[in-house]
């Protein structure tokens, strides 16, 4: 792959410019090092790591993954090493790559989100924070933060108050009106929005009459959710002024273009990494070729260019 120059550069937050719009989706790329034998990590637009909580989490019991038509279900349970080990064991490697490192955070209370953002604020090598608001609020009876606009506003404001890093709020699609939660994130001070997180689903083994996941339900990802994600990106692009990062079933260059035309400034590649570990690099190369051949001066020209 040659020098991509200015063709693919995009901005996803004030002061955070990416060399290309291809990012990794949290939970599908480990902590980065796991994919270093498959992908030149320096070529990525940004690397979003597996979600981090204050304390280590063991996750759910297996089976935790089930393949479905055009996608997969996962109920990993947000297993991770916790903040302390992430900083001591994972950050030294992450500091060696050129791509911006974005840390995805998760919590069960507003205080946990605030503490995470404060602790990560001064860690060298972190370019931004992405906030997973699909977690249950234990103080509100387990209702997910991301399903209530008021809670979306509160968690966004709490994170922003403790960090000077750009804050990206990752929206849950399991809501009636995605524009309400997107607007709440923007009002709370979010620098950007990423969407969508997984849709809730389940799978059953008809022979045993038992669920295929030990957790019974899990998050659906992959090409099956792309039309829903695309629709939500377009809807949100029509109501917010901050940058949008599109996520959901992106497997090809054409998928990326669709999301950007709908209004996304960048995208995150998720399930594709589990099928084709070097998918991100293939897509970056193909995107460069497409923009060069299209005659566009920059990929930024196509953002939000949908004609209706």
C-alpha cells in the first residue's frame, strides 16, 4: 500500500484527525497486540480496544458465541483485565503503534464511568475515550444507561467532567427513538457518537430445546444488522452536529461508502475481524483505490452526501 496522502484523512473530534476512516470495533480486536501478526496496526485510522472496567471481569460462562444467519450472537459478558492491568500490561505495547488508541470504558454506576475517565486522562498514549452505555445501571434497577436519554446525558456529562480527552458515546440500538439518545449525548458534551452497538437476540437448538448461549440472550452483530445501523446513522446525522462513527455489519469498501454517504465521518470494523483478521487493511487499501479512481479530492466530500 502506498502513501495515502490526504485522500482518506477525516476528523472525528476536535483535535483528533485520522489518516483514514477505518477503526476497529471494541471487543472484536482484543487489545490490539493479538492482531499484530495479521495487520500493520500503524495503518489503521484508529484502534479501539476491548472495553475496560474499573475492576477485572470474568465474563459469562460458555457457550458465549453462536453463529446465526448473516451474523453472530455474543454474550461474552464484557470480560476484561480491568483498569490497573490494562494500564500496566497493555498500554506499553499500544504506545508503540502510530494509530490513535481509543479506550472503550464501561461501568455499572455514574461514579465508575467518572472514575475510569479520570484515571485514563493522564495516561500517555490514549487519544480518546469511547463510552459503552449499553451497560445496566445498578442503582436504577438494571435499566441500561443507553436506553434512557436522561441517563445518557448524565453519563456523558460525568465522563466529560473528568477528562480532557475527546469523548465518543457509543449508542445502543435497543431503543424506540435513536435520535433522542443521540441528542442527549450531544447535549451532555459528547465530542462524537458511535453507532450502533449490538442488537439483542437469541438462538435455540431445536434438538435439545435449549438456548445456544448460556446467557440465553446475546448481542447480534454482522451483516444482518447493517440495514438497521445504516438507517440509524442517517437518522442521527440529521439531528446532531457532532461527528458520527458508523458501526454494524461492515465487510467491504462498499459498506464503508454507504455509511459515510449516510453521514458517518468514520466507521468501525467489528465482526469482519473475526472472519478475516486482516479485513481492516484490505478495506483501507480498497477505499484508497476507490477515492483515487472517483476523482474526489478527499473522502470527506462524500460524508453526508445522500440524495433523497
